[in-house]
C-alpha cells in the first residue's frame, strides 16, 4: 500500500505536465511565435496546475471512488464532443514551401513573383505571413511581393526556398505570369512538390492563382494527441469538481441533487454521452440536426431524469425474462418509429451498413431510459418491488 501511495504522490506533477503541454499547444496555435514564449507559457501553466492540484490534495483529498472517476471520464468525453471545435481546433498549423525551378539554358530569365496571398478567403499583406525560411528570395517592400531572381549560372547555383507557417484552413497565392517568368514548385508540409508554369508570351496574361486546401494536410497523430490532451485536461478539473460536490453532499441533508450523488452522476453521464454521440452521428453521417429550441428542451428533460438515474440499473437487474422481452420489443418499436426515417429511409440508400446498425443500437439505449422511468413511476407494483429490493441492499 505504501508503494502505491508513493506513486500516487507524483500524480499531481504528471497531470500538471500533461495539462500544461495541451494548454500551451492551444495558445501556440494563435499567439506564440518563439520558443522562449512557448517555454514561458508552459512553465506558467505547469506551476498554476501543480499548485491547484496540491491544494486540492491537501484541503479536499483524493478520492479513488471508481464511480466518480468513471463519471469524470464520461462527462469529459461528452463535453469535448459538444465543444470539439474549441478543444480540437480546426485551424491548424501548416508549412508551405515555394521554390523557383530554374532550367539550364532557358531562353527567358525565369523570375518568380509572389504578389498576393489570401487566408480563408481574406486577402492579407504578404509581409504579415510568418516567415520560416528564405534564401535566394528577396522581399520588395514597395510592392509587398516576394521575388526570386535567378543567377546566371546553372540550376545548381540557384538553390532556393521560401517557407511560411500558416494557421488557416485554406490559402490562395497569386503569382505573376509574363514573358520573363519561369516555374515555381510548392509543397505543403512533407507532401511531394508540384510545379507551376508561369511563363507566357501573351502581352497581358492573367496571373496564376494557386489554391491550397490545408485541411488535407492534417496529421491523424496530431488529432489523437490533441484529443488525449483535451480529455486529460477536462478530466482533471471535472474529477476535482465531482469530489468537492460529493464531499459537500455527504455533509448536508439529502436532496434531489445530493442523494446518491455518485450513482446518479455516473448513469446520468453515460446517458448524456449516448445522446451526444447520437446527435453527432445524425449530423455528420446523416446530415440531420435538431433545432436549437429542441436541443434546449431536450437538455431540461435530461436534467429531469437526473434524480432517478440511480434506480435504472437496479431496476434492470430485477426485471424478469418476460418483462425484458416486452421491454426490448417496446423500445425497438418506439426507436424504429422515431429514427428509422433518418437512418434507413434515404432515397439513395440501397444497403444497411455497420454504422446504421450501431446508430440504431445507440438510439435504442437512449429511448430505453425514459421508458424505464415511465414504468417506474406508473406501475405501482414495480415501485414496491424496487423499493423493497433497495432496502434489502442497504440492510
């Protein structure tokens, strides 16, 4: 036991490092521009979170109640799914590299003029871009252009690169096209380079516009690490909040909020997660979303279920075989009548896929909880059976 206590004593420091790395990453996406700034912000978060966790451990105390830990994890996942745009930002970091491609023995000079840039559809000054690397290129302050002038030697003497760090979903670049222009290649992150032809013999040709979709450059590893950091961060604060509420509830008189808090919050959290997953699948897979007023009404209906959440699992255990069959049949019928049009009735749908089956199962679980609550409050025999079993368990 002493061994585990010694290991757990390092838990605040481990959590503070994980949380600080994630929070520093979020800030770095928009404001940080140097290594020194990143180190300072990381140290600030690490110190703040460590002090908070140490104060919590001393004045509140760690509680390794499995129900509270599971509840914190489930509520964290629910919260992150609901506000995933904030926890896993859509605007991501990409590096875009341009290189002038110089041909040996070319009849034209082969200049490259980068004259205009737009990020997410908004034109920005070329000088405002975060420059990572530039050699062989020069900046023209009069025109706000980056320009490359090839040397008189062969291609070996014309090594060059112009690299920018971009924090947008899309980028548009305009290059001048004329009789003294050459060719330019571009690459996003570590992708293969693509070459554009800028030479034209026409008197006044249209410039070359390059459109880059930077969303496609997203790394799956970054998404996974960002999601883990978000879960760890939200879990750390959710766990502390639940422990404080649980300790406070045990010291006060019983109420709808405090009675059987650990049991209620666990079942309530699981149910909220199922509802959130169902709505997310409806929106992403089936392009169906509820009205805002419907979401608000649904949220208050969820809160109304909270005081009775602790009764659901014991009630399921006491249902007889015939009751279970009838319960599943009623749940299936109601679910099918409610969501079948969304899942199965697409005009272009010819087969039922795995995601359709999973969605229907989640929908059945969501529908089952209100049915159990209705049975509990309407059927007096079920109430007596449950209350009697609950008393026996307490004895």
